[in-house]
């Protein structure tokens, strides 16, 4: 189906947070109004009239950045989360309620139904009834998205939460009601169809269809009822991008930032609208039915990508409605840098910049001035109705010209005002505070066993510099085109690197891999293209087990080494010590006995922990993991003068398993290194002999794929040495935990075996005792 959405720019404001957009219900007029809150702390309600954006009303400054904007369920009243306060506005802009809560966390999520209000902070979900405390729940991990629906029996709505620990949770009041493990940390929630709180008949439905998005870019559909919560289908997972052929660009893994459903295509069925952190905006079709799709129907007719575009900056919020006043259901999105954009199927918005109009005008002028063309009869002939089209085009040109003149005058006035204010300020003091907002996200990509650092800036980026006090392997970067310059570091700062931007862009992404066993920090200096020049410093802690990701279930039937600890420590003590080793732990223990499971994304080894007051047990099939945890916990307990007993049980069966896990990587890298060494001699043979049929098939294949082999090796030239160091570290930790502090002589023999890699010989070497 040939379908396109045309972009219309509505507003440019300050930086915008997630979930600060709402489309008001239709009033007397067909066009709907849009409410937007930004970091200036002002709620702005805008609408379109005769193709121009008008401001309906603005609130006063609320004192803090606006963190969420919602409509009261089924009504037209606006509620705004701002710091720890909640403000309520009528459709006309009158503030009718202000609630100052006693929360310590910023209100990032908000839901309002009749007289009840639900708020979500970082870890705590609160409920208010008649502006008074009704209840609260401490969630096991960070809340990334929140909504409410009639699920559990009773009159009070249930709360659905997407959490960082890869779980969707449903709470009936303060009590957990349902829990579902999903593919990754949940980042967005949205109803399939009209939210059940919008219409009274939907509140009586037996089940609720809920969409969720994850950090890995997956979008799933669930069905939730009073009895169960179950996954129906995955709507998008690594779909191929149109016109893209490379493996890196074809798999879509950008974090899902917002979800919505609406019939944008006018097919009679609901479309799933997905906004992603990298600026991708997607419209997915789920067939021809308007009801919630079933798993069997989605298997027979998989979701299809109807429309896709990229905004080059993070999408923060999304809604739909009749915005421009036509007969179309249109999409409204907000971006990180403060843009409010509408996407409409209307052909009237097909040429928002006037480019096509200018091209047609140039063509008509050149055709009219071509005397030879008219004499030969090759000139352009007027078609029927062209006079009406010319009149329409002329009126549109005049309207746009006047609108541009007005916009330029407004911008000049704003610029003069800001210059005067800055000159007054700079006469008295030196500017040290940045005038632009910069935020970042630093997370582990489990599939690629690397960290992804994403930087978003309100202004275009000019330079990004990195410094680290631990070894870090820079893999690649995405987003704005940049040139990487590396300086030779020293033992204190082994990583010194600078990315200089070659084109304008406000989003930049770096992939890097850390070395486990080492702890430290990465300092990232971000320099936007602003005056005065001000750098933003981002500190990123690197933990000893940084490449471990959390698992929902612990593995069974594998040999595990064990670290046992007993002593006068609390659950909180052990929780804090463990949080210094691994990521993805909640800020405080959620049970009297905590159970955690992790997997190394690089090697594949596991870590299972169970701890309570006075006792702790950690099991892993990697002896290095056990040794690192033992050293860190011992050091921290000693600093706090807490004495406890330590017992380490080393299982010999874990070493063959470890070598089996790392064997595919070692074998591939050894083969790649040997092929790289053969490329130049083989090319010389080909140059001298001209014919290479006498070579073995393996050597001919190396010669044919020489460019790919060299390119792959250049991307990760230190990978083989990195793998060798892991094997050597495991060997050292094995004997150190058995009382041998120095095994340098044996390590030299092991390195020789690694150079001539043979898995059986290395496994036999691990089994040999030290004499």
C-alpha cells in the first residue's frame, strides 16, 4: 500500500521530557487542541487555524520542569506533574487544583480517574483519593512506564507498570496482582485501541489489550484479565528496514520510547504507532480487524510496516487527533530538543517548505521563455484547469510569504531581547552555566556484549571527548558523522579519545566494551555548538562485573563454584556490596531474603546469589567472578570493620565448561588472525603467477575474501589478546583461591598453548597440578 504522512511543524520550545503531550477532546470545532509542557515549566495549549499555529493559552511558570502531562480519564481536564507537585487545569486554562505531595522522588508518571490520582516516581507508586494519601507500593525495580486499567475485581483501577528488571507488573491498589517476564527492560506502555477508562462499556470488558516496548527495541502485545496476564504476540523484532542491506542497519534495536494506536491509514483497523529513542517513527498495520488481534491471526498475517521516517532525535511523546482541521486522523509527536510535530495524510501538507512549488515555478518560467520550444511545438501546453491551479498556488505562496515575514520579525524581536538580557548579565558576571540541556543513557547491550552510550543535546553537538581510568575498547559510533582521534594514554588514563562532529546533529551514540575484573570510571565531556562554549561532564561508573546482565530465572544442572559468607552483616550491607559489583540492582532490598541471577553477556557464564541477614551464598561457573566478588566484599567489610567467615568451594568441573563457552570465540579469532597473516603473501603470489588455481580451496577462499577479512580484523584488532587475557585471568584466580599467589611460570606455558590454540591441550593444562 502506497501511504505517506507529511510533516507539519507546530512549535519549537525548550527541551521536552517524556510523556508531556496530550491532545484535548474535540470541542465545538473540528480541530483539536494540543497541550505541551517543557523544561521552562510552562504548559502551552496550541491549535491550528487557517494553516497557522495559534496559542490558546499558557500557564504561568510552575517553578520546575514539567515531567508529565495527562488528561483526566474520559474528561477534558489537564493534570501536570512538576517536581513533587501536581497541578490541574480546566480546558480554558484555569488552575483549579494544586497538590503539594510529600514525595521525595520526582513525579515522572501520572494517571487521573475521577477523584483518584496515581503517581509513579523512580521506585515508588503512590495513590491519592480526594487529594489525600490512599496507599503506596515500593516496586522491586525502576519504573519506566505506568498506566491504569480495570483489571482486578473492584471499583478501583489497577496499575500496570513496566519495570527495569524485565517484568511487567500489575498492582491492585498496594498489592501485587500479576507479573510477566518480558524480553528486556520495559520502557513504554500503551493500550491497543481506546483506553478502557475512556468509555463506560470498556470498563466492563473481560480483558485489557496492552502494548509494551523494551529497551532492545521489541514491541509486544499482552492480554490482561482478572485471572491471568499472557503474551499474545511480538509485533516487531529486528524487522528489515526498507532499502537497507547491511546487517547493522537492518536490525532495529533502538529503545522504544512511546506507543500509541489509532487508525491513521483509514483501513478500518487500528495501526500501532511506535516512537523510538533514535528518532524512528513507525506505523505498523495488524490486518483488517478492529478488535484485538489474536496470536493465530498474527502468525497467518504478520504485522506490516506501513510508514517509517527518522527525526534524527529522540521521540518523547505521541498522541493522535484531528489537528489541522481536515478529515484525517493525524499524529502528533514531541522530540527531545523541543519540537512539536504533526504528521498528516493530507495532501495539503505535502510541500510544507514550498520546494515543489518553487520547482514548478522555475519550470514554468523556463518553459515560457523558450521561444525555440514554442516554435517547434515542444513547449509545455496548458492543461485544462491549470488556471485554477495557478490561482491556488499564488494564494498559497502569498499566505506562506506573509507567515514567513511574521515569523522572521518575531524571531528578530526575540533575538534582540535575549541579546540585551545577556549583555546586562555579562557586564556583571562571567557565564559558567550552560544554556542548553544535555542528557545521556548508558546501558548494556546483551546481544553484542557491549555498552551503548547515547548522548542527546538540545543544541547541535560539536565535540565529544572520553577519558577512562580503566581499559575500554571503542567499537563504533552512530548518529552524527564524526572523526575519531585517539591519543596515547598512560597507566592512569589508558583511554583518551575525541569525536569531532562533521555535520550538524543533536544525537550521538558510542559502542564500547569494558574489561571485567576492573572497576573505575569513564569521563565524557560533551561540547554543544553554543555560545559561550560550555562543556557538560558525564561520569559513568564501571563495575567489576560490568558485562553481566540480569536474568529472570536461574539456570539448572550446571557445575558451580560457591562463595559462602556468614557474619554480623545485614541484608542492606550485602545488597550495597553486591551493587558495587553488578548493575541492574534496585536501590534497596525488596525482601528479607534476596535472590538474584546474572549471565555474562560476553562469555556466557552465570552468577546466582542468595543473601539474607547474616548469611550469603554466591555461585558461578566462572572462578574469576567468584574471586572478584570475594575481593570486593572483603575490602568493603574490612573498611567498615565487619568480621565474617568466608568459604570458597572450587569445582574442577567448571573449568571444562568455561573453556567450552569461550571456545567458539577463540577458534574464530585464531582463524581470522591466521587468515589476515596470509592475505599479503597470497596477493604477492597472485601478482607474480597471475593464476591461483594451483592453490588449495581454503587459500583461494582467503584470497577471494581478503578485503572482508582485513576489514573485520581492523574493527577489533585486540580481540584475540583480550580473549587470551580472560583465559589467563581464570587460571590465575583458580590457583590464587587455593593459596598459590604466584603462577607466573605456568602462565608463560599457558600463553604458548594459547598461541598455538588447541582446546584439548588447554583443558589438560588446567587439570595439571602445580608442582
